[in-house]
C-alpha cells in the first residue's frame, strides 16, 4: 500500500489583512479581501513534503473543504510540492465537527499513515478539527507539534505546551497538528506554479461522501472588539516611573 | 432550567492549575449552575482537596488510573465522555491542556465546541474572539445539545477558596487506549512568577537582538517581581524560550501591568495582551502600532532607557 500523508488545508483571510466587522453585526467583511492558505496548514504541508523528501512517504495529498475558490489555495499547495488535491465542495462554511467527519471519509478512502493539520485556522480560531478527527477515527492525536520523528509504525512528537515542551509517542496512523516552530515553509517558485496546473485536483460533493452537514452553533452577532483608549506619551525614564506611581502601579 | 456544569481539572499531579479556578468563576456566571469538578489523576487526593475548596464548587469527582499520571487527551476524553450524561455543560480551560482535550471530548459527545469563552450571555449564549481578537462573535448552542467549551482564562478572575465540597471517587468508566504514550517533558522550572498569572509582565521583542540583552529584562523583572514574556520574533530568534511567547499562538495574559520593550505590536501579539490593565510601550519608532494601544508610551532607544529605569527603581 502506498505510504500516504493527507494534509488539511483551509482557505482563510490572509494573516496580514486587518479585517473589518460589518456595521450591521452580521459578520466580517470578506469582499475583495486577500485570501491565503491558513499559515499553520502551510507548515503542516511543508512537514509532509519534507517527510516525503526523506523517503518516508510516497505521496502527499492535500484536502480542503470549501467553496470553488479554495481550489486556488489547493493549486498553491500543489506548487509547493503536494502530489494531488481533493476539493470537497461546500459553499457554506462547515463547523469543525462536520469538517472532521468529511476528512474521516477521505481517510477511509485514502488510507494515510499520517494526517497533518494546522493547530488552528486563523479566521475562526477554533483549534478543534484535528482533535475531533482523531476522536472520530479512534486514533492518537499529537497537537501543537514542533518536531516529528517517524519510526516504524510510530511517531515521536514534541509538542509546545504551556509549561515548555512535551514529547509523546503515538502509534500510526495518527493525527498531528502543526505549531509555528515545526518548520519554515518554502517559497513557491514560478515554474512550480505552471507545473502544478497539470497535477490532479479532484472535486467531490459533501453528499457523495454520505455526509449531511450539521450546523449546531448559531451566530447571533459579530461585534468589533472594545477599543483601548490611546494613552499618553512620556519623555524619559523618570517620567515613566512617575506615571506608573501616579497610577498606583509602583509603590511610591 | 438549572445548569449542571462539569469542569475538567488541570493539574500536574499535585497542584491544581490556576485555570481551573477561572473555569469555576466562568461557570458560576451561568444562572443556577451546579458545578462539579472532575479530577483525572493517578493519585487524585491532593488535587481533589484543592478543587473542593474553590468557592462555588458543589462536588468533586475523582477518576484514578495509572495512565492519568500524565495528561493525555486520548486517555482522559473517553472518561469524561462516559461521565458526561447528567451534565448540561462541560468546560475546560483554554490552556494547551484544555485546547488539546476538549475538542476530543466534544467529538465523542457529537457536539460542537465553543472555544475561548470570554463572556456568558445566557446559559447557551457565549461571546468569543475570532480573527485573533479583531472581532467578537456571540454564538448560541441549541437546546438539544450539550455545551462543550473552553474558557478563556484571561477573561475571568479566579474563584476564591474557603469552600468544602464533597469528594467522590468513581471507578474509571472507560479503559484508556494504549496507542498514545507519554515520553518526557521539559518544563522549565523557574523561581520567577508564572507568566500566565503574574500581576506584572515585562516583555521583549526582536529589538533586544540577543539572549544576553534579554538578561537586562530579567534583571528589571526581578526588581519589579514581574514575569518575563517575549514576542514571537524574539522566541524564533532564540533570545527567549518558546514558553515565554505572548500572543495569538502563545499565551493570552491579563496582568495589571504589561511592559512591551522593543515590540512593534503586530495584531497577533496584541491579541495576547488586550486584557492587560495598563500597557506600557518602549519603542524607538513613534509610528509603531504598539503605541495605539499603550496607556503610557516612551519613544526612545531601549538600550538607554531600560538601564535608566533599573537605576531609578
Ligand atoms: C499565524 C501567526 C501567528 C503569530 N503569533 C504570534 C504570537 O503569538 N505572538 C507574537 O508576538 N507574534 C506572533 N506572530 C508574529 C507577528 O506577526 C510579528 O511578526 C511579531 O510579533 C513581531 O515581533 P516583534 O514586535 O518583536 O518584532 P518587530 O516587528 O521586528 O518589531 C521590533 C520593534 O522594535 C523596535 N526597536 C528596534 N530597535 C529598538 C531599540 N534599540 N529601542 C527601542 N525599540 C527598538 C522597532 O521600532 C520595532 O517596532 C504570528 C504571526 C503569524 C503569521
Ligand atoms: N474547511 C477545511 N478544509 C480542510 N481542512 C480544514 C478545514 N477547516 C479546518 N481544517 C484543518 O483543521 C485545522 C484546524 O482548524 P480549526 O479547528 O477550524 O481551527 C486547520 O489548520 C486545517 O488544517
């Protein structure tokens, strides 16, 4: 059987964009906003490609659930070095549990030995899909990975946790979610973008996978965050200390 | 209808983590809540005693199994899922422990999760940050679903102590899987205040330029009884260890005083400090975005200013 890695890719608002909340509170203004591959997914993909380059995997498959537009991000991933792309078409955003159910169907079809996702998507900041997928699949999870070492049938994953670093050993197949320091993704070169146009990209419908999307959470409204008042400027260290004392933050 | 809330305790085997008291405070804002804290441990006695003292806790449940000597989500989630039936809500802290664990529980319960709860509007309606805190969404969980959520600990005070809830031991309802094993952890032990709970935090950015220069911040922090934090750029450059990172992908903190030194104020960094009471910025660039949120700003060279402050303290 082909040694395969599946990488989950979400199309999100580029991390450099300063988003605006719509005045009617219905959501975030997305018209004409630059979209990109979720940065953590780019890191997950880079890791998958490196594993393949080391001869430890034979095929890297990227998968994205989303509107037709997310094929642009899948093409970027093919240009980065993925071999094949799966696009599961959904015009409405899917909740993490539904996304996980869909990814599980793809896993059953593709039989990967490793599934790499980002630790969170930077639009909804949910940070749920990988853990949900691992639960539904009844397989190990190693979240917030900063290092992955593969051995026969196993992986040692170093995780970034609040106290420092933790290392787990998991049996494969498993779900691993990427943290920022796992690697630095490569830049895509122009010839690769041309070549990527010829790589296979298959589109599937949610229904064809036997899934009925469930929307559980109702969005009541979206508000801008409370703004902090612009404060004062001081001239030097002595004035700074005086200002802190005046606020009662330093003993006078 | 009253709410029965189950809170998953975070601990290191002997001490209850501060985030648990914050989950209790969050749960206590749900109307008519009856709060149960659940401790999964290899030996739960000490942690259970601490949980029983938290104000507002009605009951503490303990599940003891050798595998719970380390907090493995794959081992804990099935225990919680098996015990969750009588509860309307299951909460955990939005620490790396809770972020790892709670979605696994939610999936086993086939329910959606509300991540990073920052305010409770009603028993089923919550406010949470999205887009790195640049928007706040209010979401509602339907009546027929259990509420599973992580609590943004920076948004809540810690519940007080002095309570005396009863403690009950229950046999592990599920056999933990063998596919996930703890290998090691490198928790950096330090005598300094903990970044996540400290009242004062001194943070350094890329401008520090070296790990040696960061020592200057440690000295200042020691004088102020402060914890030390860092921007991602400073961590990536190796000036500070990764557990000091503050921001969207690091720690979200709410100290009384936050001092940002040589940090530009990228949105991903600001996400981590939005709830700080007072923000002080020292930066040589008057246009740096950090000044838009700083209560007190000082434009200048940190290598001159920091030693001056140290001398004046
Ligand atoms: C998905 C994602 C997640 C991220 N998560 C985080 C996160 O959790 N936390 C985080 O911090 N970042 C995060 N980042 C990175 C973030 O976008 C910024 O790159 C980072 O915060 C910049 O760090 P900095 O302010 O130290 O460096 P810079 O932006 O380089 O700023 C250095 C500042 O120092 C000032 N300076 C230089 N010399 C001096 C001097 N001698 N005296 C005084 N001032 C001086 C400069 O004027 C400048 O403003 C994330 C990025 C992405 C894409
Ligand atoms: N629509 C999607 N299609 C493919 N992968 C996704 C999708 N949504 C989330 N993921 C993956 O799950 C990770 C965590 O997302 P989230 O739980 O939404 O924060 C992301 O970094 C992706 O790797």
